[in-house]
């Protein structure tokens, strides 16, 4: 191999750029976080994008009987 260090640098750069694209939580964790934040029952979980960021839209049936959408950031797990 004429340039093994270059290959390692390119591979490392590719990993560094791909890391922010990785999701920190999965669909089940998003459902659990939304359920915790509302105390309701999870009806559905859908992967989406909001403002260019990956989110999970979790549809919740609240204890008061209303259906609510909770957004869970797929990278941080924060709920909105």
C-alpha cells in the first residue's frame, strides 16, 4: 500500500463526519421518553425530520383522553 496513513486519515474523517448522523435513541426509547413526559399511553411512533434534525413523532393518548403528539429528538432524546 503506497499511502496507508492517508487511507487511515480518510477513513477517520469519514467516521467523524458520519457520527453526527447516528441516532442516539431508537423508536422504543423515544416511545418510553414520550410516555414518561406525559403519563399517557403510546399509540404510534413515526420517524420524521423537523428543522433538518431527525425526530420521532410519538402519538400519545393522555390520561385526560386527548391525543397529543410529542416530538423526541433522535440525537439527544429531548422531548418537545
